[in-house]
């Protein structure tokens, strides 16, 4: 039997995690073996995410106390695990999709990414969103393109000036 004090500690811990997360995923943990759960937790750690199992009533209390995320009671049925993304808000979706395609577990109930809610049927959409690193690379690439164009233009002008100087030197030498 879990005491009221222990329940308060669990809710407080969930609230702290909710405060520090960029996105949150609710997955159906029903039918997952201990081995699958452990493997999934290790994969989440690799992308700086964390999975916590808790009773739905405690999850409801934590969500209400935090106030950052809104989740309907229809989603909080059955065994629920919360996945907190601390760095890249999309990375956990990729992990969930990989495991779902392999074992049909865990099933996504709801994803809240940067304030946008996605239901479980939209796992593929969420997992295909660009990651933070992808977006940074795209921005850097687009910033670098004009710079490399300028460098190329300067090099072309310098090459033309050098060949012009060489031609003038040849003519004056004759």
C-alpha cells in the first residue's frame, strides 16, 4: 500500500519533471515486459529523455498542479507511462516509433510537442518532424550558402585580375 506521503512525493517529482520538459509523451505501457521497459528507458536516456510509470490519478494531479499541459481523462486510461524530453522535443517520438514498429508496443496515447498536441495516430507525423540538430544544420547551411557564394565571387574576381595583370605583363614584356 502506497502511503499518502509517498503519493505526494511522486506527484511532486512528476511536477518537477513537467516543469523542466520541452515536450511530453504519454504511452500505453500495458503489456510491456520488464525487459522491454528497461530497454526503452535506456534508449530514452540516449536522447536525454526519461520515462516514468505512474498511476493515472497521480499523473492527473501532477498535470493539474503544473498547469503547462492539458490532457483529457479519456487519454489517461489503462497503464500510462510519461516520457519527458529535456533537449530535443522530437527525439522521443523517433524512439517510440522504432519500438512500436518492432513490437507494437508501446502505443502512443498523446504527444505534446512545444505546446502542440498530437494524438496517438499521428506518431509517424511527429517522428518525421525535423530534430533540433536537423534544424540547426539547415539554418547553418542556408547561412553558409551566401558566404560561400561571396567567397566564390571574390575568388573569381581575383583570378580575373591576376590573369589581366599577367596579360598586361606579357604585352609590356614584348
